[in-house]
C-alpha cells in the first residue's frame, strides 16, 4: 500500500539524525578551541561504540541510540566550507533540517557555557555562515559551546586556534560530557526538552 509505505519511509527518516561537529582537520588543529565540535562528536562516538571512516567531505561514524540512528560527521572541508559537507550528507541521507545538529565553539559565551537553539544567526562563526549560505536558511539546530573571549585586541585568531590552558583542559571532560548528554536528549526527546538538560548542574 503506497500510503503505508510512505508513512514508514517518513518514520524511518524521522529517526535519523546528522550530528556535525565543526573543526579543522590536521594534527596542527587538534585540541584547539576552534575544534571543540570535533571533540564533542569524538566523545559521543566513543560512548556509543562507533567507528570513524573516511568518506565524502570528512570522517563519518554511524551509531545507534535508543532506536535512533545518529550519523556523526567531522567535515574535512575546513571550517569556512563546512556547509559543503553538511549539505552533501543531508541530501544523501535524506535528513530534514530539524534533524541535524551542528556543534561549534562560541566566543560570545563564557568558557563552558552551552546554548542549544533551533535556529539563529551565524554570530560571526565562519562554519555556521557557510552552512547557512549553502542551506539557504538559518533554521537548523545548533549547539554552541563557549570558549570565552580572553584575548587581547587583534589576537582573536590566535586565541581561537590556540590550545586549551591547563585550567581549561581540566574542566573540558565535564563540558564534553554535558554536550553529549544534550545531543542524546535532542535525538530522543526533542530540542525543546533537550534545552532543559543544559539547566541541570
């Protein structure tokens, strides 16, 4: 029956999510503030026993969580072209915008603070700007992770692409753990209720 087949297809598509951690590929960018998106999806992949593989426009891992399929993505397009990878995998896997979640760093949030939103401006973030341009929309969920703005005038690039301080590195595991909790909640109970997860200590 065509109607039943269509409903089944829509149901299956609704259970699939694209979780993209933004960052830059290469060892020189590892463990930098700008790559916190990579760090979050790396931890989620480990928690859910996934395995990364090289694929189109980046590294991919498919994991399961409470009946949902999470397609984890680390774009290798470099930050400024992140939209190419996101758009490609959305189209290939037929994932709707409301079922994608982009994880990125945010200079406008204090270190460790996180903000989950269903849409919004790019806030000056080049990765989000690229995604917005290629999707022709800002209506896609994003999880911003604060890295603070503790830098002198004109030193923003050095700060963003710099390594964590010892004090920040000590707090990072808790921050990453919280991020993965939020992602799991997003995929299972929806973005509105997932926002409440961030209010927990």
